[in-house]
C-alpha cells in the first residue's frame, strides 16, 4: 500500500495560565491508502490534538514548533489558509466526538449536508441533493424527505453520528478522521458504526484514522494500531501483531486492563495518571508508571526499536530485550 498521510516528528505546544503545555512531542505516524489506523491511548494522551493538527484546526493559543504533515506531496503545516480550506472536507474530513454539538441545531439535516457539498463542489442545488441522498444511503440511513427535513435533536445518537459521517464522505474525501465515533452509544449501535467504517473502507477505499481509548474497538476495526502516551507514539504496527505480541509496557498494561472474562476483583488498572504536560517527565514520559523502568528511562528519550515486521516500539526496556535476543 502507498502512504497517503505521513506525520514526521510533529511537536505542538499551547499556552495556558499555568505555562506552556507540551502537547505533542515528536509524533510519527503513517496512514496508508485504503486502511484504518487506530490511534489508541488514555484521555489526555494527544490523540484528538493529533487529528486536529492534520486539518490545522488549532486554537490561537496553539503553536506547531516542528515536524511535517505530508499529504499528496505537500506539507499541510506550510500551506496557507486558502489551500487548507480546500483540503478540509474535500480531501480530508473529520467526524467529531459529539455529533449533537457538531450539527447546527437550527438547520435541517439535509440543508446542512447540501451546504457542505456546495461549499466544496461546483454543483447546483439539485445535484447537491442527489449527492446528499447518496451519502446518507452509504451510511445506512433512509433518504426520504422526513430525514432530510429533520432537525438534529429529532434524531437518535446513532443516527446523528451517521449523519456526520455522511457529511464527511459527501464530497469524496480520501481520508476520514473519526474521533471516538462510538462514545456514548450502546453496544449494538457501536457495532453498527464499526461495521459502517469497515464498509466505507472496503467499498469506497476510504482511509481512516480511528481515535479511541478502547483497545477492543481498535482490535475489531483497524488494520494497524498506533499507541499514544502523553503526546508521543510509543508503539505502532499491524493490529494482529500488537494484539498478540504487545511490546511497549504501556501497550501491555492497556491490554491487561481488558475484561477478558475476568471477575471484578481480577480487573487491572494502570497505577498513576497521565503526566502534567506543563512539566512532563524527562526521558521516557511513561517511566514514572512503568513496571520495567530502568535508570536510563528517566534520563534519555528512547528511540524506535523494530520488534517485528512493520512493528516498532520506543522503549529502552524493549531495546535491551531485543539486543539480548
């Protein structure tokens, strides 16, 4: 597969009343054509910020201090506002975590999608309406007038999420960034949304970044997984390889937190919390919570170590273990 999106050493900071927050620290990611990449980690690890960085959706307090975001031969970080506006929605789309907050409550669903299409494609309203119906059908929603004339509050959470996905694919995007698309949905609807993502990949060759804190969700839907911790990618590789042979201590800890048929008293949690990124730990950012931490972990930032085919982890303990064979 050809790389569609490549993020290299992305560093991002933003100002707060408490000081400069070092939100991203050398993030490296690749998304290939027609695949789903899962971005996994606890809340506050930088997953959503990474997705927003791809589309340049930063607040005025955020500053990119280094790195590249390569897409279609260009660096999105160096493109002007006009060029980025062409990319947003037309080539790269994003579905946000709360669909009710993403949709305008005073406009009907059909009108909102039609406006997006006319903003990005040179079509008359009747053609935009046809494209709207096609997008809704692709997400499994009815295309009758009752849905098109509905307001967001009249729809269920699952239907609102599908409307947002229909809006995201209506202009023919090549990459979809889905931020926690199954949050606040019941298990049955979660499964439907995951099947929808897989179908969009298979039928439309739509590459996706699936942001989730749920390792089980990533295991069901993703071709590859990137595990994030405190603004860094600590492990990346094929889903099967990472699920069967997790290498980084943080990935192992996340996997051990899954129920797997355990009793309540057998469930495990990861001690401590994600560090304060105003003053992050030196060296490896995970070392204060790591069961395998060594002296070097508190001093030196680890480099990626290949642990299997297309599978790497940034960890001193993993590097030492690979050297010992």
